[in-house]
């Protein structure tokens, strides 16, 4: 699988017609966020989650679009929770992103396939 993706979508409405309309709106917003003019379209890194939500008189929806496998998303979240920041986005010659801790300067590699975190040794 070349760039796995998944979508979690929840819609609540008062009728089938409103549900269909909210689904159309959610898909439109998702398409704009992923492919359109949104800054999310080009700034998102592998392992990120693009979220969207709307609440109104017809009902509500919420979506989470995962860029990568759930395991990759969880590993990236763990690095961020531990204080690491994305330092280098993967280019075509690497199969990982590089994260660095701003205080300790410790570096970690987040590999995509298979998903794992390893210490990074500068060469």
C-alpha cells in the first residue's frame, strides 16, 4: 500500500434528507482540506490527522482524515506528546521523518513502513 489513508466520519441529523446534505458538505470540506486551497492541503505531514466539524440547525458532522496508518498516527502523537517537533519531512530518498526535541536536541526517526521510532545518529 502506497500512502495509506483512513477516514472517521460521524453525522447527526433530524432526517434522511438532512443527513444526505450534511454528508455532501462533509465530503466537500474534506476535499478542500486535502486537495484544495487550504493550507492543510500542502502542509500536512505523514501521521497527521486533518479534522473538520460543523454544527448547525440541520445537525452536525465531524471527520478525522488520517494521513497514514493508525499505528503511524499514534507514534507521531507520542513523539509530539513527548515534546518532539518535526525537523525534516521525508524526501524521496528516505522512508522516515526526523523529529527533534527542542530542549535536549535528541533526534528520533519516525519510519513509515514498518512503523517504528528509532534514535537518529548524525552522520
